C-alpha cells in the first residue's frame, strides 16, 4: 500500500481501507482462479493497482461519469478506478466468466457499490458511456471498431468522450491512423519506478 499512498496521499480512510483489502483478496482468489500471473502477485500494487490508477493523471473524471472497462479480467483498471472515483459509475465486462466472478467477489468484499462486473463480450454490450477504458486487451483499431457504438454523445468532462487505454512498448503501427487526434503520455512522468518506463496512457476522442 505504501506505493499507492506515495502517489495518492489524499485518499480518504475508506478508500485506503478498500485498497488495503485488495492484496489478501486477490491472493486468495488467484490461488483458485489465475487472474494475475502467479509470479506477479507480489507486485499487485505497483503493476496492477497503481498502473490502473495512472488513468487518473490523464483525466479526473467528474461525478456522474459513466465508464466501461472493456476486457477487465479480474477487475483492472475498473476496480482501482471505482475506488478512486466513488461518484462515477463503472461497468466492467469480460468474456471469461471465471475472471468476472473474481471481480464481482472482490468488489462485493470491499463494499464497492459503484462498480458492476458483468460476464459479457464487448460486441454484445449495448450501453452508452462517456469513456471506455482498457489495459492492453487488443490493438487499438480493433478495440475502436467494437466500442465506437458505446460512446455517448453528451459530454460531461474536460476531455471529449472516447477511449483511454493502458499500453506498453512501441505503438507506432497501432496509432498510425489516429496520429492527428490521439494523445499519448508516458506513465514514468508521474511514477518514478523503473517498471513504468515505456508504459503509456493512450487517449483517443471518438
């Protein structure tokens, strides 16, 4: 938890408590259903929780914002973001039922009421949202094809509605068609740990 408080020192006692519970919960569930690689579970807060919360540096979601977490797996980035933005609504979807069960159980255990994990493929999601977030589920052009239908027209935030993705490595080919409108930020400008080098947040207004 120290690494979270290092970068997010103004969390409420309730938020700190919810975040602190994640370690034991994910260790327990990961022993039954492998949602985080076994060797990486010790890096839960740095590689998964803080990584997810990096999206807050790109945009501070206004209360009432609706966010779809596409391909959430066991709940990333949706669960850490839902803790961080308790007045926003998060719908977490994934096509793998056992992973969604982990997200459902974790959200329930920490009393997260603004987060709705659902077993559903992205193609079948019909709702409208201000933003779609994801962590490297698929190449950006493929993701955009699926979620364009889910972006609401009415705007509520400082940035136009669209897609916010966490990605790593060289993305020139993925971003080629969007280079005039896409925004890219390297997480290492906010987080000093070595792991965040060449890890990016991609924002594409739709």
